[in-house]
C-alpha cells in the first residue's frame, strides 16, 4: 500500500493519476475517433523506457471540446497489444489493462490537461513493444473557461492566438469621412465593419482591433445606459484595446444586441448583432438609463439596421447605411420597460 499524499502538489499528482485511470483502466468499450487536433507517435519522442527500440504500434491523438480533453489511442500495428498508461513519474497507474486488436482504438473525453503517456505490451509475455508514446492535453482555454460571459476573451501583445475558431469577424477601422460631412474634428468615420450582423445562438464573434483605443460594450443599465441587449445578460464589455488585438465574445441568448465603442460612440461607432435561427427576435429597449444620442442614435435608427433587415439580407456594411447626421435613438419607454 502506498502512503497517502500529504502536500498540495502530491495530492494534485495523485488526483491526476486517478483521472488518468479514466483514460484506459475505466474505459469499457473501444471507438474510433476522428478530427484529432494533435497526434503523437513514438518516433516523435525520445525513448523513455527500456523497451524495444522499434517504433510503437500505438498512435495517440488529442483534441479539445467543451468538456475538456479527448484522447484516442489507436493500434496501427499488426498484432494485438495490451495498452498501459503511465503517470508523470513513470509509474503504471492502470489496474485493468485493455487490449487492442490491429486497427482498433479506444477514446475517452474529459481528460485533464497534462501529458498522456502510454505503451504497448505483448499480452502473452508482458514484454513492452516499442517505446512509450507521449502526447499532451492542453485544453485550459476551452469555450466555457476562456470566453467569459461578462469579460469575453482578449488577446495580448505577447500572445495573439485564439482559443477557438470564430464563426464571424468584425473589424474596427477608422476611415476617411463619408457619413459626417462638415462635422468638426475629428472628421473621420469610426466604425464596426460589418455594422449589422446576424449570428446563430452559440456563435463566437471575433472583434479585430485594426485601429487603436476602441472597446466593444453592451448597452446595459449597470453601465448607466438604456438596456439594448436581451434580459438577464450581464453588462459585458471588452477592455479598451490597442491596435492589433482581438476580442472574442460568444452570443448565446436569442435577441438583439446593440454595441458601442465607448471612446467613439459620439462619432457613431455602434453596431447591431441579431442572434436567432430564423424568426426575427424582438428588441429590448428598457429604461432606466441613457439611450444612444447624436450620431450613434442615428446609426442605430438607420432602416438598414432594422433587425428584420439584418436577418433577411445578411451582414450590413457601413457603406450600406443611409444615415447622415444625428438621430433620436428611441427612449425605451414601451410597456413593461420593453419596446420592439
């Protein structure tokens, strides 16, 4: 019997070993799995054992999902092998050891981050067949963990990688003026492109900060503004980011979302996202709070940004808008605090 772990690090390692047992020891059925994000074979890694120097018949594939890591172990050899799993200390952590016939595979989901180390053994002699195979599960940045419902997900100057592939891209340029002729400085167009976008529930939108000092901020009473997003949602916002950064947000709830760049809202830098399958949702315009004003209101009042037009005709470009000048933006004083 082994000693009980006494330190936090020992307990964490022990728990990791228990989780690793789920991969092989507790898996009762085998299944083929495709679309792996990462594949490892023995000849891609140093030999970590005293086994045969020939290539291992095992291939390990990893991918990430909403429930964490998914690991598939496949036997690409010519003979049936027994599969054993090892912890980071090199100890065999599996009590029940599955066997794989040629071409068979087993897979498990919910595997925690860290190395996965397996080896093939002859089921009759117990001798190791080829070196150990090591792969890595790295799924800390899954949708559920990374794209926060209020803070979203921001890239940094040191890391511009994205945890997920976005379904849509919105760019945030500053251009020569086309909508505010004769206005005092800064006589420029500050815009979201596209300015109107229809997405499906659960879609991820990447906001690319092609120019500096912007934000993506929902109209919400907690911000002192009129609510212009579906009920029950938090006052989500990006930071004010530098050029070259990307901010991700996942739109889960059906409804109409009006968004603003806080530094440039007076110059009309607002947009509308409509989240639905097919039926056009009603828009929430709920007091109390300050509604859009000036040119931002004019942009959101533009007929091209009517939710039904965004849904029926697809993305609405800035140049599609007919607005010139200021508008009212609506006061949100409908029945029960909502207007359509």
